[in-house]
C-alpha cells in the first residue's frame, strides 16, 4: 500500500508511517529538532486532510464493486465442490508418478555406484599391473647387466651411472603406483622384490657417488645426483656427502687441544674449515650450481651441499669437540671467541652460491643452534657487574677530585664517562646486545643523576653549617700561620751581639707563616668559589695581622727598653765612651732589628696583594705598617747619626 504524496514543504517523510518500527515519540522528537511544535501540528493536519481526500476518492472509484460484492458470490460454494473430485484424482496420479520416478532414480544410482566401483578396481588393477611391469622391467635391466658384468660396481662407471639413471626413472614410476595401490593384497606379494630393488639402488648409488667424488669424475657425480633427485632422495645424497667427505676432514681439523695451546688457534681452525669448500666441494658446486659449466642443462638442481652437508658437520664438530668455546666465565676471552666465530659465519655465508642459499643457511636448525649456544645474557651480566660496580665504587668514594689532566672536576664524573665509553668499546660491545647496553647506559646516567640529587640535598642540609665551617676553616688557618708569626719575637736574638749584616729581605718565618694560605689558594682552585677563598683569606689575615701586631709591638717595646737600658749603662761608663763609639761604627743591633721587622711587614703586604687582596682590606694592617715604619724611621735616624 502506498500513501499519497504530500507537499515538499512538509517537515516529515510520509514513508515513516509505514515502517514496522514506527514510534510516535521518536517521530515527534525528530520533527521538533527541525521545526517548532506549532508548525509540525499544521503539517500533520495538512497531510491528514490529504489522506482523507484520497480515501474518499478510492471508495468512490470502486463503489459499484463494493455494492455488488454479495451478489457476485452467489453459487461459489457449489462450484468449489465440483472441483474437489477432479483435483483429488489428479493428486493420486501425481503421487504415483513420483513413486515410479524415484524407483528409476534409485536403480540408476545403484548402477552408477557399481560402475564407479568397477572403475576404481580397474584403476587399482592397472596400477598393480604397472607395478609388476616396473618391477619386472627393473629386474630385466639388472639381469641383462649381470650377464655382461658381475655387478654394477665392476662395470664402467659412466655406463653404471646411465643404467642407474634408467632404473631410477622406472623406480620413480614404481614408487608412485605402489603408493596409489597401498593396501592391495597383491602389493604385499611384490613388496619384497621392491625392497630388494630399493636396497640395491641405494647401495649402488652410494658406491658410485663415492667413487665419482674420489676420482673427481664429473659425469658420474652428475648421473648419481640426477638419479637421487629422480627418486626424491636428495637429502640422502647430502647426508652421504656429509658422512663420507665432510666428517673425516672435520674430525682432523676440529681439535680442542690445538685451539687451547695456540694463541690464535681458533682463527687458524676456522681458516682451515673455510678452506674445505674451495678445495673439496668444487666438483659438487660445479654440478649443482654451475660454478664452471656454462651449460644450464648440465646443472642438477635441488641440492645445497654447503648448507645441508658441510655446515651441519662443522657445527656438530665444534659443539661436541670444543665445548669450552661457549664458556662465558671470562668475558674478555668470550668476547674474542664470539667475534672470531661470527666472523667465520659471515665468511662461510659469502661462500654460498646465492642469496637463496644464505637464507636456507640461516633457516637451518644447526645455524640457530650455534647462535643459541653463545650465552650472551650471562656475558652481559658479567659486563654489567664490572661496569656498574666501578661506578658504584666511585660514588661510594664521595666527592673525590678527578686526576690531574682530566676534563672533569670529580672522580665520579670521570668514572661515569669511562663506564659509558666502555659499554660501546670494541672489546666489550656486541651487536646482539645493543638494547641491553643501551639500557645500561641509561641506567648509569640515571644513577649519576641520583647521586647528584643526593649531593644537592646534602648541600641543602649542610647550608646551615656553612658559617661554622667557615669559622673553623679560618681558625685552623690562623693557628697554622700564627704559630710561625710568633717567631718574630726571636728576631732580637738573631741580631744582638751577632755582628750580622744589615737585613735586606724578609725573615724565613714569613714564608712558613704564609705557606698554608698559598696552599689553600692552590688546592681550592676550581673546587671552591673564588669569593669564598678570598673571604677565608681576608678573615685569616685579619686575625693573623692582629696577633702579629701584638707580637711586633712587644718586640719593639722590648727593643726600646733594652736600648734605653744600654744608654743608661753607657752614661754610667763615661770613661769608655770614646772607645765604645769607635767600636760601634756601623748600624746598631737595634737598628737591624727594626729594619728586619719592617722588611717582614712589607713582605706581608706584598703577599697579601699576590693573594688577590688589598692591604686596606685587612684590619690592623695599616696600623702594623705605621708601627714598623716608625721603627724604620727611627733606625734610619740612628744609622744617620752614627
């Protein structure tokens, strides 16, 4: 049923009313999203009037039929009853025909099944006949050959190879039909003959292939390999080559005692192993890979002796005869053995004839076994303990200074850089462990960052102790310096009645007194801020100058008293004045003492400037300088007067 089409201006689709899942609430909600409720009501009323008009038109159109409906149905029951009897008869006839057709179909299916079974048996019989014919044909070939020569081995090798190739072609068909006839009783009767042919064929092939390899007869080898491929025994040929040709050579070359006794024993052993392919596999590679022959028709495909014969014997020999090769106990030796072995693997891969051969080599179980033998995780653990342990030891030593000539201030930073470089050094890093060494590098940096954070926190905790530490530092320096400055009191003893020359340089005790301060500047450079060093020097020199002033004052006072005492003594001895003056023609001892003290103080001022300070920065130094300057002036006056 279709509804009449409404105006295009309606806010809804008329087909929505005919949907099975029509919902009034949803319809109203959707309409309200587009128009107002009042407009929706007007559109519904407009469409309602349209529906009402359409319904009236429909009724008016079929009104006559509606009125005459009851009249037209008179006599319909009688007509229907008259049709029931013929319809029943027709139904019976159809059922009977259906039964007959089903019976014919079943008979045809039975005949087809029998015919199919006969066909299958016929095929089996033909296959068995073919099996028997193949057996008889092979036996006939062998019988004809034995009439001329006692056996295949004693006949011409080339002829024997051709005969075996003919036998193999027939044997291949024999095998195919025998597999298809599996389970047939007649096949069990022929099976012993097939087994005999198989044993004879394999034995002859093995002997002929060995003979061809020993005599380097390329035609015989080609016939044998083609025969092996024909009977689908290529793996047997590769295994035979591995046992007969490869294994004896490997037993002779792979010797653990030779590897251990010679410093380059492992490299020499691998070199000899690599020589096997060009020296002993040339013929096989020529036949199977076309290394020399230019005719592609002469190539026997399907073989890879390097991958399936040579490589397994090499790996088996190394794993069984040199088990110590994989021992990771000594990481340095393990690294050397591993790198040499991987270099051997890469060189062996280069000897493969194609990229496909390299892929087969890498997919070989022995290839995976050889790589898995190297216990790389244990090697990394040993390196981890070695590298991380050195950093931990450096951290435990604290903030030790780096060695002379280092690019870093701290020993721990020097060790960190050394550890990071060691992770990627030639004698440590292995490519398969790249992810582990990268992680170790990040761990080393993280550990160093943690150490710096701890140092920073320690500095913050010790910040309150800085004034006390500064005080103790200056106190210690002052005590060491003042101990020597007190020797200024010994200056009078050095000049009284010693007849020493007039002093021209500072006393030795001044260098001893200033030596701790110079050592502080040297040792603390690039370790302690210059401002802190200058402050330590200023405080220390201020304290030392104060005590030195006291010592100098006492000495000068003592000298003055001694001088006054001597003057009084001279006045008492008037009779000896003339002779005394004649004896003391040079500077007096007191004059020398004052000059020496002045030189000492002036030297102190010079050293203060060399330390980066100004004498004016040192409290009491100006007073000390004035004190000794007065003494110098007094000494100069005495010297002039004398």
